[in-house]
C-alpha cells in the first residue's frame, strides 16, 4: 500500500508547533496572551482590567500572572475562578459589588485589595489558607463581623478595616500585624485581652469612632507602638473615674498620640522622643489601592495603566516610599507590590475631643463601572496640614 505523506510545508509547520508545545511545557513558559479588554505588561504577567464594566472574569488570562487589577467594575462574584492562578501576588478587587470575598483565592497572594464593596462579614475560612498574605484592605465596606482562626495569616502586616460598621475592636486578629486601621467605624469598646497578642503593632488608627472611655491597661501589651490616633472620639472628660487612666497613659506612653483625649493640643505621649525625632511620622496612615496617587487624587485611566505597567520599577508607586518590605526581597518583579500611596487621612480630624462632638459616620462610596474620575467618592486630603501642625507643635515646645 502506498504511504500517504503530508506536504512538506504542512509537515514542517506541525512539527514546529509540536516543538513549541513540548519546550513550553518543559521550560515552564507559555505563549503570551492578553485579554482584549485589558492592558498588559511585564510579559503579560501584569494585567490591568480596571474600569472595563466587567461582570465576570475576562477570558484569556495567563495562568502565571503576578498582578491583576479588577477594580472599578461590576463584579458580583467570582466563585472559584481565581484559584488556579498559582503565581498571583497582587489582586485588586476594589470598588465592585462583591458581597463576600471570593472563595479559594490563590495561596500565593501577598496583597488583597477589596475596598469599596458590599462585604458584611469575613468568615474564618475566607482567609484560612492565605499563609503568604502581607496586606489585606477591606476598607469602606459594610463589615460588622470578622473572624480569624488562631495562628492563621502569619505573614499579615497591614490590616485596613476603616470605614466599616464595627462596634467592638475585632478579637483574635493575626498576631504579627504591624499596622491596623479601624478609623471611621462605630467602636465603643475594646474587650479585655483583644490586643494582648499584638506585640508587633507599631501603628494603630482609632480616630473618628465612638469611644467615651477605655479600660485600664488596654494598651499595655503594645510594647513597640509608635503611633496611635484617638481624636474625634466623644471622650467622657467629665467622668474622672473612667477617663483618668486613658489620660495618664496618653501622657506617659512612648508612642506618639495624635488627638490627645480631652485636650485641645493635637499631640501627646512620645516621652522617649526628642524634638527632632518626628520627621518619619509624615507617613502616618495605611495604604490605598493603586489607582490613588501621592496627592490623594484619583488617577486617570491612562495614568493608572502607566502605574500598573511599571509596577516593577521606580514608578509613581515609589514616589511616596510610604510602605516597603523592610526585610527586602530578591525578586525585583515583586518589589512594588508592597509600596503604595497613603489612603487614610485626617478627614475632618479634630484634635478637640469634647463630650458632645460625634465622629462623622462612615460613608459608602458609590459604585463606578467605567470611570475613575467621578463617583468614587474618595476625598483624601494630603498630610501637609498635619505636618505643619507637627512643625508648629515642636517649635512651641
């Protein structure tokens, strides 16, 4: 029987394709693909799909992407669609319509941003397996309850829960936290023992809540605390038996207390600092999503794409140098994952804490599908005024 042979060009093309597939599988690389609705850089591993009006995950994402921006869309749920992106380091889901955090998120994640959604609670299993997570931003949601399992999230350093609906400081928070932001909630109490395990906490933001007093020794175990904000709380200054202890602690602590209870002066504490030791406090607050610049302004689509595409190098994300991994990293591709601009500010922050003043209630930002420049409701002030107050204060003393 006569053998059937393929034409030479067809045979060569098929052979080339087979070789490409073979070497791709063995070498760990794939053909670069970028979804048509997104913009990509860094070998298509840095993907910006923000403000595209998406209601579901776009098709065509590479399995080895490192950075995925899905902010300002209309996503309501992602089921288990993200679980197989085993190289993903940064995931931004901010300002969508999520009512729960997506299940089975990749365990490779360092940074999860889910600000401005409709989250009401965080279940203990939602973050139980994210051992590598360093930053978790759940600000500006409707959270009333958040549960962590003991000894989970061992790498978590920054937790932003500002502008939610908490009445009590969450218990059982991961013990390696260095920054906690609980400003602009409805907090009235801190239960005994809540802060005892947070021996590495350096910055604690409690301004604009509903505290009238705090129990004796509540901050005693925060041995490395550097900055705490207590302003814009309705302290019961006339009730000596309740307020004396917190006043004494605020005067004697080694930490810098911004918004000293019952006093008009903005700063107290810092008993171990010299008058020239305040400069580093210009970076006072936790970090925001990548679509906010160093001036607190919402970035245009073009500017956000530029920031996203250049996250590996010294782009706009490095200009403020507010947060970086102090331990250092060898992989230059990941160095900007932990460097962001400042988000939380003293918005309407008052150093005067009378017994009648009430903090402004957390406000819900409107959802935005196709624009960053309107409707996001972000009103972030610069820190120039705060720095000026610090300068004036130290000059006075």
